C-alpha cells in the first residue's frame, strides 16, 4: 500500500490500514514534507509492522542547454 505523504490521507491512515489488514506499507521518501524526516517515520512504523517497503523516486535529470550552431 503506497503511503505518499502528499495524498488525500495521512501516513497514519495508511499505517492503521496496513496494521489491521496485515499489509506491507510503502513509504515514498521522495514525497516527504520538508519539515519531516523519513527516518522518524521508518522507526515509528517499524514499531507496528515487521517490515516496510521504501521507495525513492528520483527527479528527472535537468535538460542540458542547447548549443547554437553557427
């Protein structure tokens, strides 16, 4: 179950769902609020679930500047 932090529900909602239904929780480290730390979420989740899935989405590479011919 993906738990991106900028979704309609909070990570706490997804955590509760996964605990009660024995599902694997996926924390997306690429969507952590700037004032939050993914390490705090990992340590908290592991108190209630035996394992988690950690995803890290990388941002697309910036476009390289175009050279002018001539």
